[in-house]
């Protein structure tokens, strides 16, 4: 074996941090690791930093890890070095992913392929290039489970029984009974890997459902000889180890068998750690290395002996919920490297400022949280405007209600008016008919008989009585007619007053404009139509009156007319007789001219003639006048008939209007019914939502109270820890001062120191508990947030399209609910942020309190037996 470089080859450590996995993000976990660009350094919390040979942040791909950290080892193999790659870390931190131990052949070109398949590929590539060398490659694959070795390449059931580890002074560690497969190609090797993987013991725990609870070691032995030089040759071994999860037992919630497993796994890991530190410790060079403590270390003895390139890939999760385990891994890896003096982090000024600010922000957030006693009120600064809005909304609502009431009343009134009008029209029609009948009766011959005369002339008693009855009837008829005229006038008055009322109603309506568009519209239309109707009625009444008057005039004129006509006839007759007389006279005159005696007579005749002529012309004038009067009468008759025509038209118009009004009212009634139904449905839905909201709020409040209590407790723990640390520091200073003083102080000093130490321990434990609580809280909060967000998304879709114009009450309340929902989401988010800040804060404190070498310091501070006695006395007293 080649041992010349024994001193120069340290164990190399690569830190690999995986990205946050979906489970962690869904629990609201934050990243608690930061990386220094260009430096192989990782910073935990704010200031605790670790330096390794390589540090791979979450963005680094498999290929880069392989090329930078693993590939050099493979090259060393061809020079005869043994090599080992160990993946260490808690379950779920990415060991298997990094090692690629679940590789199958069909993943060949996948970029996420891990170390083992890449190693195999590179080995065979290098081998190809060394044509003048002869290679013999052998593969074995085993698993250490519960401190038993299982051969993964052996198909038989009792794999573990025949396997023994023997130490051969010449060949080193030999595993008797382990299958070794000779392989000549990449495919051969990969199929061995696949076969082994299938036989691996995989059991699930609370941490990782596929967590491997065993250490898996894939070994490739390489014998190489130069073809023409039989004396030169190397024998090297390459171990690729996927260790079991390094987490502490309680975290996996394991019990029984699983717990036993855990203990055994940790036994291997613990002794591996011890071996690593023993090998790396400068002071213990050449001292005892405890290989035999576990099978794992025994098996790896060859490769950890110093002539091996050993790479430990320490895998960690960046989530703050895993901080404790991450810190353990970092310390373990640090021990493996054995770098005692921690390098100072040289951050550039900008980054340092950023870091400082971030820390300040965190502290402020914690302070804020404490000030509010654990929860933030849902909205601190939006209080005033929301109140304002509230009152406005209320006002708006009451106004809308009033408006609705009013328009309802209006439309009812309009409906009633319409009904009344209809009734009026009907009665009017009836009235007209009756009037017509009355008229007919009056025209009847009975009325024209002069009964009085008849009574006087008639002798028969019976007949007399009958005639008297008829006379009474005549009187009743006359009375009826006069009454009728009075009623007509009264009706006209009523109509006009009605019209006034309608006008008033409209006025009132105008001042209170409703937002309930449809019903208002309807009411307005009704009002408008009844107004039109009234107008029509008015005009109708006027026309009717006019027509009546005219026809009355006519009837007055009629007797005059007939009289005139007889007059005219008389006159004409007279005229013609006069004319005759005149002619006779003229003739006589002629005759008498011859007869002088008759001169006197003729004189008289001439005079008479003149007289007659004057009479004739008078009569002609009268005639003319009479015919003029007749013409006038004709024209009035025409106008009356025209008026009657108009009245008829108007009446039909009125009936149409009535019908329309009725239809409208019916339509409105239907619409309203439907609306009412909708409103009831909406109200029901609204009530349900309101209830849900209330429930949510109540739950929220309850949770908030619990959270507040927890926060207060955490804050108290935090403070206690801080105080304890402070005291401890002071005590340490004091101790240094009083170191040289006499014995008398010893007891008191030890006592106060121990009291302090206990206080620190207790408060650390308390803080840790609260930390766990906080992590749990945040998980719950994150889940709630997700739920709420989903609910909001689900609720958003429907209401927008439904009736944009009429903004109903339910809509307003629905949007209110949306607002409160998003408010809750907002507050949940802040809660989560605060929780994260608190977690970070507590973790920082714990980091400060838990300096890795505290235990050592503790024992260092008890230097004498006396001190030890005092300490024991105090402790027993405390117990
Ligand atoms: P372990 O073997 O340590 O228990 P795994 O290798 O099974 O953990 O990894 C746990 C989960 O994290 C797996 O789903 C894996 O895909 C994922 N993972 C681990 N490391 C990375 C990485 N560097 N990039 C992306 N995903 C990773
Ligand atoms: Mg694994």
C-alpha cells in the first residue's frame, strides 16, 4: 500500500444545502441559512458561520457538485488511492438525492442524476483512456441495518448470517461471505446498483416516508496493472456511502423497533464521528482510533485510514423548522474538518449593512408583536375611514329602504287611481245611455199631449184618472232631467279635483327619486298615464258641454224656425196676393185713365199701390233675414256633429289608455312578485354567509387568544434566557477576578455559578419548547392561509355579472364579506411574518446560548475537588 501522503490528505467536507421542498413552503418555513458568495461559507442566523472545503447553495446542480468535489477523488483512484464519499445529514436533507443511490438505467440523461452513476461513468471513461493498463473491477453493495450487514447483491434470504468482518494484516479489512461481482462495463455496474437498490430496507417514519433507516455502502474495487510491467500495480477501493438519517430519535416520533433502529444507526454515526475526529485531531496523531466501535467504522477503516481521499457531503435543509438538526449536521461536519479557529466572516460593507438592517427589522417585528400582545388588530390604520364608510353605508341603506317604501306607495296609489278612473268611465257610459233613454222618453208623444186640456174635456172618470197618472209620470220625467243636469255638473267638479290630487302626487314623487329603477319607472308611467287620462277627461267634458249647449240652442231655434217657415209662407202668400192686387190696380188704373170720372178713384188706387209696394219690399227683407238664420243653423249643426265625432274618438282613446294602464299594472305586479322572491333568496343566502363570517371571526379570535398567550410565554422565555446569559457572563468575569482570592469565596462562587448554569439550561429548554410551539403555530397559520385563499378564489366568480345596474343590498354585503376575507388573509400573512421573525429571534438566542463547547467549559470551570464538592452539594440541595 502506498502511504507516503499520509499526512497531507485531510478529510474534505462539502456542505450541500437543498432548496426548500414543497412541504416546507406550504408550512410557511423560512430559509435560515445564508451563503457568502465566492466563499465556502455558510451563515446560520445572523452571525454564526461555518467554513468548509466546498459549500453548495440550493441553486447548485448535481453536475457541479460532482465536478468540483467528487471528480478529483476518482482521478486519485487511478493513482492508487482509496476513496470514500459519505453522504451525511438528517432524513430528508438530500443524501439519497445527492448520492443518486436510487438510480435506474432509464434516468441516464437526467440532469438530477447523483454521484454514484456519475462516478461509474467517469471510471469507465478514464479506463478507456488507459489502454496500456489492465483493469479488474469488482462491485459489492451492502447495507448495515441494526448493526447487521446485509448483502444487497445476494438474492438468498439469510444474507447476513455468513458475513463476517476480518482484519487481514496484509490486505486490510476483508468481508467474508460478501458477494463481489466482476464488472466490465458501465451497464454491468449500473445493473448491480439497481439490483442492490431493490433489496434495500426501506421503512417509513414521521420524517420522511421513504427514509432509509440503514447505511448503504456501494463499493468498487479496482485492480490495475500496467500491461508490460507486471510489478507496477495498484489496488484501490472506492466506497460510496449513503448514511442513514442523523436526526435525533425524538424527532422521528419513533418507538419500539424503530427506536432500536435509531439507536443503532446513531451508534454507527457516532463512532464514525469519533473516528473522524480522532483521525483529524493533530494532538492525537498516531493515537487510538475507535474503528471497532461499530460495523460502519470497521468497514470503512481502510478508506478512513489516511491514505484515502475522503469526502463527506453534509446535506442540510435550509428551513428554519429544521434548524436544530441542521446545526447538528454543521457541527458534525465541522468536527470532521477539525478547524478549530473559526475564520472571521469578511462580508463586504453593503452586505454587512443589509444584514444589520435585517436584524433590526426582525427585532422591531418582535417588539411590535409583543406590544400588541401576540396579535395585530385586523386594521390599525384603516379604522377611521372604515367607520366613515360604515356610517355612509348605513345612511345609504336607510335611504334606499325609504325610497323603496315610497315608490311602492306611489305605485299602489297610481293603481288605485287607475281603477277609480276606470270605474268612473264605466259609470259615465251608463249615465250616457240613461240620458239617451230619458231623451227618448221626453220625445215620446205622451209628453207633448196637453193633458190638462184632456182632463177638462174628458168626461169618463176612469180615463180621467189614467190621464192623471200619465201627468204624474210627465212631472217625474221633468224632475229627473233637472237632477241629471245637476249630477253632470258635480261629476265635472269631482274630476277637476281629482286632477289636482294626481298633480300633487306627481310633485311628491319628483322630490324623492328612487333608485329602485324599475318600480319607480313603473310608478312614474302610471302617474303619467293617469294624468293623460285626466287631461283627456277634462277636454272631453268641455267638448261635451259645448256640444250640448249647441244642440240646446238648436232645439230653442227649432220652434222659431218652424214659425219662421210658416211666417215665410204667409208672407209669400201675402206677397203674391198683394202682387195680384197690385196688378189688378195697375190694370184698373189704365182703364180709368180714359175715364176722368174715375180720376179720384185712380188716385186712391195709386196710393194703395204704393202702399202695397212698400209692404212687399218689407216682406222680402224679412224673408231674407229668415233664410240667413236658417243657414246659420245649418252651420251650427255641422259643428255639433263634428264635435260629437271628436268626442267619440276621444272616448275610444281613453279606453285604450285605460287598457294600457291595466296591462302595465299587471306586468309590474308580476315583475314585483319575481323580485320579491329573489330578494328573499338573496337575503337567505346573505344570512348564511353572515353566519359563516361570524363563525370564522369567532374561530379567528379564539386562535388569536391562544397565539397571544403563546407569544407572551415565548417572550418571557426569551427574556429569561437573555438575563441568564447576561448573568453568566458577569459571573464569568467575577470568577476571573476572584480566582486568586482565598478559599472562603469558593463555596459562594461555585453556588452562584451553578445556579446560573442551571438557569441557563432550564431557560434554554423552555425557549426550545416555545420554539417548537411557534413552528407548529406557523404551520397551522400557513394551512389556514391557504384555505382562505382558496375560499376567496372560489367566491370571487359569480357576483360580477349578475345585475350590474341595480346594486342590491345582498351584493353590497357580499362585497363586504370579500373585503373582510382579504383583510383576514392580510392579517394572517402579517401573523405569519411575525411568527417567522419570532422564530428567527428565538433561534438566534438559542444559538448564542448553545455554544458548541459549553459542556467542556462547564467541566473546565470546576478545577478542584473542593469546587466539585460545593457544586454537588448545591445541586443536591436544588434537587
Ligand atoms: P434523504 O435521503 O436525506 O432522506 P432525499 O434525498 O430523499 O433525502 O431528499 C428528500 C427530498 O428532497 C426528495 O424529494 C428530493 O428530491 C429533494 N431534494 C434533495 N436535494 C435536492 C436538491 N439539491 N435539489 C432538489 N431537490 C432535492
Ligand atoms: Mg435517503
